[in-house]
C-alpha cells in the first residue's frame, strides 16, 4: 500500500507543477471580443483582467447612454465567459477533467 501512496503523491506533485506552469501561461493569453457589430472591442487575459477597451465613436450617443452601457456590459460579460471557458478547457487537460475548486 505504501507504493501506491508514493505513486499517488508523485502524480499529484507532477499535476501541481503542470498546473502552476499552465496558470502562468494563461495569465499571458489574451482573447479579443467585440459586441454591437464591432462597435465595442474588449481584450482580456486569462486572469479575466481587461487589457484594452475601445469604443467606436459612432456608438457614443449622448441621448442614448443606456444603449452604450448595455453594449459595454454585454461585451465584458462575453469576454469573462470566454476567458473562463479558455481557462477551464486548459485546466481540464491537465487535471484529466477532475474539477479542483479554487484553481482559478
């Protein structure tokens, strides 16, 4: 039984090392999302931080601020979802599909 435990510990250490490397890689990965037919563009990294946000001046209508706010919210939520999917997909390759809470 000691041999099996050592083997499991070794596998866990290898997985932990791979996950650490992957987390650093994911932090540097970027994804681009646009909404409103390209009126709003958002660049986000794997840590779900917005790196860049650009607004087409045509979507800035002082008489319709609510539309602009909605476009921005939609774009940010879409970027967060895509970033979470990117991280989840990459992590599941390392963990073999095991869900480990608190990784990212």
